[in-house]
């Protein structure tokens, strides 16, 4: 039932997912402060809701435009369900904005396989990642994917390896100008060398731990299946699939190294998990098992936000 509905790519699918995302976002951000909502708070959260919905649209654009998945809405659905599991994502504006810039970068990275406008795409991807790091420092790790993509698609020209450093310098100069104009101080280079935090005490409580365990189990199962798909993929698709797997690995590193440990950083891990998980639901066979799994994910979505 569930898989039959979402195996199609129709406007009604996106409308339902978008309405679900909007509902949960409003519950998380407005119900607890209903009596003290200011105009500035309302418009700030409204703007971030737009960013949240744009993330969903970008995920769909990436998988469709680059043929990472078939024409279905599994990736969009999984992105919505998994982000709802972690209300801290929906509360954290910096995480959402950084995730938006990282997705813009991922879009350019994967499109490098076309061989067109290579240097421009490398610069754009590096620029968006560096811009995203201004909101969440550890998203800078996604620059690893830029160099991996250069290795796959554009290693023959040494200048392609230098383009990311031009983008880094550009963002640094822009950030310095902004800091001098509005904060009367220099932008510190230490921003590009964040210190990892290995203290996971915030995840010791059951409300924080249970959703994390659930997404870890689902993600590992999806990645295991995805690795088998990579082995049987054509040579033209294999590099793109390895890049998606690389996004997942970097997303895990970002979540592990994050200095905040507020669970919002899990967004960078959810994005590739949604794309990889969609590949399982779109494979042939085991329809009953896939329906049960999808129903379980929906039921967890109804439960998790209210225990945190």
C-alpha cells in the first residue's frame, strides 16, 4: 500500500510530504511558546520553514536530475520522516541553512559527471560548502567530496585541483569584509580548523538515544544493500553511486566531530541516508517486507518527536 503510493512521482505525493513536514515543524517551533510569540520570532521561523521545504525539493531535484534514483518519491519521504525523528533539526536555523548550502554543493558535485563547465561546478560546490561552514563549521568536511569528484571526473587538468582553494579564499575574504564592517573585528582562520568534540553524554538519555539507534540501524542496513547495488552497477553509474556513499561517510564524520552534539547535526547524515534508503524501496521484490518497513518508519515518526 505505502510503497505503491510513493513509487510514483506525482504532485500529490510532494504535497502530502510537504504538509507533514510543515505540520511537525509548526508543532516543534510554535506550540511550546504559543503565548510569547513575537512578530520577529514568527517571521524568522517562517523563513526557516521555507528553507526546510527547500531542502526536500533539493533532495528530489538531485536524485531526479542525476538519475541517482528512479522516478519516485521515496527519497523525499525518507528525508521528511527521518528529519521529523529529530526535533532539534527543526529548531536549529543554522543547521538548516548550512544543510541547504551543502545540498546546493552536492548538486554541483554529482553533476560533474557531465564534463560540462567543470571548473565552474568545482568552484560553485566549494563555495557553497564554505558558505555553509559559516553556519555550521564541520560541514567544511564536505570539501572532501569535491576532491573525490575531481579525482573521478576531472583529474587530467591540474588546475581543477586548485579551484577549491580559490573558493575557500573567496569565502574567507567575504567573511572578513562582513566581520570588519558589522562586527569591527577580523574573521578568524581558526574557523577553518574546528576542534572535534568526542563527548557524547548528551545522547545518554533514552529520548535522545532511541531515535539515534533506530536511524543507525536503518542506515547501516540501507548502506549494506547499496554496496551490493554498486557492485552490479554500470561503469557510468558506479562513480555517482560511490560519491553518494562518500556523502554518507562524510555525513557520519560531521555528526561525530560536531562540537555541539545537539542532534541537529544528524541532518548531514540523514540527507545521504534518505537517498541510499530509497534505492532499497525501489528494487524489485519483497513488497510485503518493504511495506512493513515503511509503515514502521511512519509509526516511529508519530512517536519519536513526542519523547524528546
